[in-house]
């Protein structure tokens, strides 16, 4: 029997946490709750967690700070809960490494659908994708290690990637020198269609460029194709068999 995924809900509203935990438990997940960052870190020390539902507005360290700290040491998927009508918070959440966001108020079944989608992307390849023949791919002096899920720079230094960044770069490497639209990238990495104001792909590409040392004003690795999308403009090689 498959082990239930373990979800940590970090929210200082105990009533909301209890209701979400109860709903997710009824739908097959194992849930844990924490009221602030300190409790979150303590829970992560002692329990295996598969996904974190993280509220933006928390006492002490807020959700953005916690997400940024988490990304520095872990690739656990994060769904950020933000206040409705605050697009800047959602943008900042994605910049800090959140895998998805959900504005409050929301229906529990909507969060359930987002959790299923993020976990599916995390634990399995997107539909139609194939497992790379090699555990490592090389491009522009960089190495992508699929086993460790991180980048190795030309200087040998390891660069950690968030779950969203890892999936996006993986898609680019599997479709090197092919122009991919924002809609295609969003669908392949997040399993949903873009709306006209969705900037998540642009933000993730900006973060990838920063980590690759790719000048945003004149990028050489991930290039922008006007009115079409983005392209990984570099040869990609595999380790010899």
C-alpha cells in the first residue's frame, strides 16, 4: 500500500489549519500543523515532509523569509498562501522559490487540487517526457545532475535549485534549441494554462538566469524570442555510455 504524502500546514490561524488538516486527512494525506517558523523548523527536524502549505503572514519570520531560508537548504515543494488582491506578494513568493500560490480566501478542494498537481510534478516526470539516458547533462560549461537535483558550475561549485527551477531547467535541457512559449512552459512545469497576468514563468527564468550568471540584458544561455517565448540556446551533451 502506498504511503500517504505528508503535508505540513504553516498558518497561525488555528481554525483554518484545523479545517485544512481535517479536509486533507479525509482525502488521503497525512497532515501536520505549525503556527510559526520556529514550529515549522522543529517539525522539519523530526518528520519527513513532502509538501509545505505556507501562509505569507506569520508572526515573527514571515512566509517569504521562511521560503527563502528553506530554499537555501531544501527542495521540499511549497505552496504559498497569500492575501487576495496583493499580486506583489505572489510575485515575491515565486521569486523566493515557492512552487505555486493560492490567494485567500479559497476552497479547500482548490488547495487539494494544487497539492495533487505539485506532488505529481515533484514525484513523476511530466506526461510525454522520458527519463534522461544519462544522469548528467552538460551545457555552456554547466552540468545538470539529475540524481542530486542540482547544478554544478564551471568552477565546480554546486548551485542548489528550487523544485520549480529544477523542473523548468530540465524542460529546457530536454528541448534545447527549441523555442518554447510561456503557455507551453507553464503547462509542462505546472500542469495548468497561463492567464494574461501570470508572470510565474518569467520570474523563474529570471532566477535561473541569475544562477547561471546569464546577463538579463543580453542572455546567452536562455534567450528571449520576441513574441514567441524562450529558448535554451546552447548545445547539450550527455555523459558517454
